C-alpha cells in the first residue's frame, strides 16, 4: 500500500505487496531481485534507483511546490523521495498551544502531499521541530 516503506526490507522482499515483515531470524542479505517492486523504475534506467533527498523544508510549502513543479515540467524520473525533518517548524513553546500544534501537523501533511504529486513513494524521518504525533511508535 502507498506509504508503507520499511527500509529493513530488501528490494526482492518489497516486490510483493502482500509480503509480511520479516522477523530478525529470517532476515537475509539483500540480493538483486528478478522483479523490481512496483515503485521502482518509473522510467529511469533498468539498473538505477533515482532517489531525491529533501532535507529540512521547515514548512516552506512554497519552495516545496516550486520543486515539485520544476520536476514535473522536466519530466524527471524519481523512484523514491527521502524527506528528512524538520518538516514543520514547531517551536518548543508552540507545542503547548493546541492551535499551533495542529497547524504544524497540517503543514507537515501539506509538504508530504505536495511531494507525493511527483507520483512516487515518499518516506520521511521526523525531526526535532516536527509534532511528536509524527514520530514512530515504539515497539510493544
């Protein structure tokens, strides 16, 4: 499903949308897969994976939209976008104000949604100025 990106998977494990997450005892080193996953090779060369790294946009949606427009106009082939935080710009005092906290969640969602318009997978890592609700949940 869109939005499921697990970096512990090898490309061959990700090629099946129904693949179960491997346990640590079954994890093997990644091999070159025969069939690439559905998000791979969206027009790039067969042996390439084109990754776009976007770092610390800090809620600058206008700049993100300009990037998306430029890549769309150039018909750039991007297979994966890695988005590194801080994606929003939530200050320590702002986190205590519900309206500002909610606004930063909306800013983060808008940045991710804009990047998804490039029509590829987007994986993100929340940063220190991102809402705590966007951090991964610790395993039980």
